């Protein structure tokens, strides 16, 4: 397996006496094949309300949202459409966290490709909850299982 290169130039100590949040590390974008121009379908946007726990342990909504865009490489979609193909490959998931205002897609139809531009692309490890067995019991553990492409902003192109 090839090693991933970090974006920051400083070294990170992973000894037992230090605490590091590996989810905050970002990787060099040049080592990934991420397109520069994107398109998405209206139905390929998922919105999830962010929640946090209050002092009583109840989950309450924070007023912000996490938006996941499932986008395609615009160049490949244009080539496929010119050749009258209907298969565009698997979409790329791009995540924006803590969004206060949701996009309005009412003036787009469901089967049109919407050109979208992203600002501040980053690639980070994604922390997921997994079940593990210890002493004959099932316990919850956190692992970094895959990479997440995140952005700081977006805008729809005309």
C-alpha cells in the first residue's frame, strides 16, 4: 500500500504520551484524482441536521446541517452525453459540515445536471463507529476507516 502524504509540513508525534486528533489532519490533494469541475443531480444531495447532547443527555438540533453532495466529473458526463450513454460511473461524495443556510434547488428539474463549484477542497480521515469484542463483550470503538472529501464552500454555476 502506498503511503499518504500530509498537507502540513510539521511532524506529528504519535507516541503514547501525546494526544492527537487524527481527524484534523489533511492530506495533499495532488495524490488523489479529484476532478476540478463537477455536476450533480438534484436528487443526489443529502441533508442531515446536526445534533449535540445537552446537560441531560438528550439530543438536540444545533441549527446547522451537514450536506453531502454526490457529484460526477463534469468532463466525463459531457463526453458520455455526447456519445448518448446513460451510465456516468459512481459519484464522489463531498461533505460540507455546519452549514447554516440550505441551498434552494427549486428552479432546477430532477433530471438536469447542475454545475457546481467547490471552494477549499480537503481530504481527511473519516472516523466511524465500529463494534469490537473485548472480554467476550461487544463494545463500541472509533476507527478511521476511509477518507472524506470536504469543502469550505460551494456555489452553483449558471
